[in-house]
């Protein structure tokens, strides 16, 4: 693991929200036994989002079969999928009054379809409960299984998202048992299988990449068919994780935005606290 960079400037400040609003959101999630990536991954924006009565739902449990060096989600052997989970997610989305629902999952390499059927069932349950809501899915790589990808896209999400997370050189360091080329291929397959569904992917910066590598990563995503991209500061969840190598400046984020726009991305969210699903509804409106 790379050594931590010395003399880093302070990490970006997170926005807080009224405790009553945060607690109301947490109560809905707890009552329905619904997981969120906000909590499981210790997202820095979770209090702001909970304060706005929104969350990104985490399906297929809270235990991941991979151990990525940037991620806070627990690793181990997960329980079998819960057949009632899609209904509970839909009920939570309705109780929170969501008009745009983001669904992600842990990676389930222990399942033959990688959890694709559960994604499809959850999309269908949410749509039945909230027919006018937008639905974004943020999926794992399904180990490159195009049939699994097709099952998710057959449920007709509003947006398909799969994160490459980093640049090609750092992918083996940060992404356990994932592959940069395999993820690019998944994005390209998504564009071909469902050409009317916008394809999205996220990039963390400050993990040790160079500007040239960021430009290449953006070109790779665009060539694979992505029209939406998110770029945010990498923040190590703990000292055990890959160390932050740089705090990206406002000027650099402005440059990254310009590069993405020049490449033809229709939706760009770029900034210190930007995450894959942060203000996802606004990005969907932007496109």
C-alpha cells in the first residue's frame, strides 16, 4: 500500500442537517429493516441526505464478498438474498416521498447471477409503488456476465450506473477482484443492450493518480458509452484503507469538469464531496 502523503490540507467539510429530519429518515429505514450504502460505506454526505429524507438503498445485505482497499463495507460470507427485500425498499422509498430512487448493492460473487434478479425485482417493486419516480441502479460488475446485466436492464431503470472508481493503473490496488477492462466492457454492453438508458460511471481522485491518467479515464468512459460522470475526492474510511495521496483543489475540479464537458459528457458532477448517487436526481434532470 502506498504511503500517505504528507502535509495534506484539511479534508472537505460536510454539511450537517437538523437532527429531527435525520432521525426521521433513520426511523423509516430501521422500521423496514432496509440497508443504505450511506451508512454501510460511511458516506460523508449521509447526514445531509438523511436530512433531506433521501438515501441510497443497499440491497443483498450489508456484507460484501470483496475487500476493496477504498471501501468501508464489511467483507465476509453474506446471507442468502431476502425475497421480501424489494417490497421493503419500495415501501421505504414511498414513505420517504422519493421522486428519484437509487439502488445499489454489495458485490455478491457467491451468487450465480451476482444478484441481478434481486436488482430487477427491486426496480419492479419500486416502480409498482412509485410509478412516476426515476430509478437509478448502481451495480457491481457481475464478473462480466452479460446475461446478468441484461436481466437488470430488462427491468428498465431510468439510469444505469457502474463505477470504475479509479484510473487503470490504480485499479488492481483499489478494487479487489475487479478489472478495469471488464468494467469498461460492462458499460459498453449496457449502452448496446439498452441504448435509451443513460450510462453513468464514477471516479475517485486523490488516490495517487496523475492528471494524464484522469484524462485517459474520462476518455475511456466516454468511449464506452457513458454520458454521465461523477468525480469526487477520495477519503480513506480508516487508517487500514488506502491512504489519501492528495486533496484535490477547486481549480483542479474545475479543470476536470472542463475536460469532461469537452469530451461530450451531458451530465457532470464534480467536486470534493461528490459521490455516485449524491444529488443523482439533479444530474438526471441535467442530462
